[in-house]
């Protein structure tokens, strides 16, 4: 029995050394996998940010043009009314316009001018915005794909980080 005890102790020490080596190799491999997952996560996050930027740029540009058209349409209408008032008055045989008709003409013309200027300002501002790098449909599709990839890589990162921590604890436990 005395000869068996040192053999058992050396087997236990050998087992600890083997476990520590396995944990260190596993830790190295898992750290490499973690680095690959972090790179994939970073790439997916950049792709998501770019797709969201393209969506936002497209949305801002489109909204500016919609406002320009919404202001421009009544401007044209008021301009037509302002122009039509004297034509109607003169075609009715009047040589001069009444104050009421002159007032209508002035108001509609001024409104047309004001709305036209506002429409032009909104159109210019919208067209000065950078063009989106992707069309709206492609940006939405890219956003969905990138969001899925970010979510998947984040979950994978969490799992690998837990695995790394577990291997670190195992390697440090076997050292003592």
C-alpha cells in the first residue's frame, strides 16, 4: 500500500496538468472564435448603421420634397386665381377693377409668391441633402438583415464570453 500512494499522487498531479493544458488549449481556441465573432458583430453593426443612415437620408429627402410639393401646389393655384381675376373682370366688360377684385388679386398673388418661395426653400434644402447610398427598399432589406446578424452575433458573443470565463476559471483552478 505504501508504494501505491505515491503512484496515486503522481496520477492526480498528471491529471491536473492534463486538465490545465486542455483548459489552456480550449481557452486559446475559444478566444480565437471570440475574436472572429467580435469582428462579425462589428461588421454587422457597421452595416446596420449604414443601412439606417440610408433610410434616414431617404426619408428626410422625401419629406422635404413632399412639403415642397404641398406648398407649391397651392402657390400655383393662388397664382392662377390672381391672374384670372382681372381676366374675368375685363371679359365681363368692366374697364376698371373694383377695390374688392383688386384686393383678391393682391392677396392671392402675394400668397402665391410666399408659398412659392417656401416651396423653393424646402425643395432646395431637400435636394441638397446627400443622396442615400441605397434605395429605400434595399435599405429596409439591408437593415433587417443587419439587425438579424447583430442579434445573432451578440447572442453568440455572450455565449463565447461565458465559455471563455469558464475556461479561465478551470485553468486557474487547476494551477493551484
